[in-house]
C-alpha cells in the first residue's frame, strides 16, 4: 500500500511541477478526443436518421398536367393506379391532388414567405405517393413506369438520402482525420512531457535504482503522470460534448422536426469512446518514452 501511495504522490507532484506542460497535454488530448467523439456521435446520428428514413422512403410518380407534357387522362390515371396497387413491389399507394400538394407545400414552408410567394396553386403537379415493400426496389419501379404516357417524372427519395449520407460521411471522415492529427500531436507531447519530467528527477530515480527499486517501480510515477493527463483530457472532452451537443441538437430539432435526433442519454454514453483511447494512447506513449531510459 505504501508503494502505491508513493507512486500516486510522485505522479501528482510531477503534474504540479510541470503545470504548464500538463495543461498543454490536457488541452491537446481534449481537442483530439472531442473531435473523435463528435465523429462517433455523427456516425450514430447518421445511423439513427437513416434507419428512420429508410422505413419512410417513398417514390413519387408526378403526373403530367399540360405544363411539361400532355395532361394525363382520367382513364390513364385509373389504369396507372390499378397497376401500381397490383405491383408486388408496392406496399401502399396514395394519391395527392394538385390542391393537396399546394396545401402541404404551404404548411411545410410556412416560415419561408418568399418561397411560398413564388409557388401558385397550379404550380405543383398531382402525384402518386408510393411506399415500397423493400425501399431498395425504387430503381426497379422507376424503370417500369417512367416511360408511361401521362407520367412526367418519378422521384426516388432514396437518392436525396444518399446525397445527404455522402455529405455527412465526408464531414465525419474529415473530423476523424483532424482528430488523428491532433492525437498524434498529443502523443508526442505526452512522451516529451514524461521524458522531461524523468530527466528533471534523474538523481532521485538513480538513487532509487541503487537501493534496489525495479525499473517498473521507478517508471510507474512517470507513466501515471501521462495517464492522468490523458484521463483529464478525456473528461474535459466528454464535458464539452455533453453540454454542447444536446444544445445543438435541440436547436436543429426546431428547424428539422422530421429528423430523429440522438437523445441526451445517447450523447452522454459516448464516454467510453473518449476514456479508453485517452488512457491507452497516453499510457502507451509514456511507456515508450521511458523505455530503456531509466535502465542502469
């Protein structure tokens, strides 16, 4: 017990002695882990939104109304609906009239008066909204009906979702790349800090070696210094994410009510992704920095 008490006491004294270098290590670890944690949360957010959206994907079959192509006749529309309802790829079919499309548009863009002013009651075409048995069959359905008389355009919402996912994936990988660079810088800084501390206390460690202390017993206080700094950086990074991300999600929820966002509990649950890498990297870098340095 005394040995461990000595190890923790020496580690604490070392952190205080090299206060500014300790602060630099903590800040460097904080930045890198905060970016890494943000990328983890972004991935979880993408997965949650995707799972929700995939179940709601619709294919919209827009009908001609003389604006871009000859208007669909009543017989053509009835026949098209019957074929869609009988299609094994289709789960449900909903008809949306021009009036309903305009009303839905006004409701959806109620906060954007300029956009609403540029769209009139006859601007939006009528359409069939189709829910598929398997959302991945959207392309097959489009191929069957896009050349039909009376059909102006077929829009697959999955294309829009894929564009969003590609953008989100790019942002996530960029955050991971920056986090990796910051983590590399933190690793070098931890190793340098531990090595400087070891040099400053070389006389003390040599005396310990002469009285029979093992290499690991001498090294442990220095390794613990780096590990504690890494733990502190992980805690600060977690606190930053715990306070900032829920606020950001609440703000986005007001603007994007149709998007399912992460809960506060899910945001708080990111801590293992911060603590484990923080402890692993700082302890390993401290060990490597001291390897062979204290051997006599």
